[in-house]
């Protein structure tokens, strides 16, 4: 039987199966993806495109694409149900072969299991199925499957969390703040400017090391994040550091406010100091630049008596 006859035969009987932790393409079982050479021996010659990061092989008639970073091992196979004409390596025709997952047509399988798909990477919006050593990613447009990607999946090592942000009780006498926003202004000085308070809090680092749940800054950063607020509320500041604070300057760009509310725009009074009793701890405090408030003149009078210039 000639190669061309085999090629025509396979075109009419293209079948891809994911079952029992194995990928089967036209009867060829594999527990890892084939090499570029092996895949072409199985599927026939492909159109080759070199991109910045990949060697891309396209089987136009089958609606299939394979990616390889080193031009040896295949990293990913795509079944393009809706090819993108604008991409030079997109197949000329869509995949029309048989694709079966655990003995179920892929469309039915997706409908039945779409609520069980796992997000295994940051860019993985639609969700993936993990089957043995394979990850199957579903790309959905307007509720229709447009593409399925099959790649080898190696589970990441167990995540190691740092305890750098755990609560630590100080040995000395802590400052008992009356106004939380006054405390935040002091933290700006002692943590972010003078680096006396450690660790220097970084929101992204905090959420990477927070084990109890996933914190999504893009969704939650417009408001106070309860765990972040709790961290700063519990943070103890030793009275011995009070004399290090000679000036407080509130600005919407201060790192403390960025880390408290990532997307805060400074257009409201969220962080305005209301109670100034806490100045009693700060004998060296001589200047305060405050967020705008209608009662600024009323605030100035008692602070001026304490030799604190208010702007």
C-alpha cells in the first residue's frame, strides 16, 4: 500500500482518543507526545512555520497544528475546529475527525464536565482536563468550542509558603493607636521610607504566600481586602520607634495605600485621619501634610500648639 493511499485512508478515518491516561491517534498509543519526526510519520508531512518562540507544524487537511520549541519534541497539539485565517500557521480547514474523551464525544464531554475543569495556569481562562500525563485545554468562543489543545502536563512541585507575614508579637511596649489611618501614615514612614519595620509588606508577595484562599487583586483590589486589613490592624509597632517619625506626608501615591487598596485613586476620604490623639507618642513629629479635608483649619489649631506644622 502506497504512502499516499495510507494518507487518504487516515484522512477518512481520523480518530483521536483520550482514555485511561493515554492519548491514541489513529491507533497509536502514547503516554507522552511524539517527537516532530514521529508525528509526521504518523500523520504525514506538515507545513512548517518558524516563529519567534516555536516551530509550528500545520496539517491543513486535518485542521491540526503542532508546536515544538526545539524542533524535536512536540510540546502541544491543537485541533482547530474554527481556524483563524489571519494566522499564517492556522490550518486551511477545520478539524472534522473523531475526537473522543473517556468514550464520550468531545462536545458532549465538555458540556457534561465543564464545571469540573481545572485552571492549571494563569492564562487558563476556560479550564483544562488533566488525564494522566496530558492536559487538554478547551478554548470557547460564544459558547462554542473553537479549539482544543493537548499537551504534556507535569504537575508543579508542591508550593512552599513563606511565613514572613505571620503575626509576630513584639518584646517592647506597643503603640496603642486610636486612629487606624494615623497608624497607616506611621507605617508609611517606618516601613516604606525608613525600612525599620520588617518585612516590608508587598501585596503581590503577600497573596503568593497566603494559604487559606486565592486572593484575586484584579477583582478585589478596588476595595479593602479583609486579610490585608487584618494584617495591618494586628501589626504591632514598638514605642521605641516613635521618635523616628519627624514628618508625616499623606499622598495618594504612598506605598501603604497602594498595598491596602490596589486600585484606590485618591479621590475620596478613605484614608483621612479623623482622630489626632496618637500624636502623643510622637515627640519629634514636626510636620504633617494631610489629605484635603473641609475641617483642616480646625485640625491645625491643636496640632500647632504641639509645634506641629500642618499643610
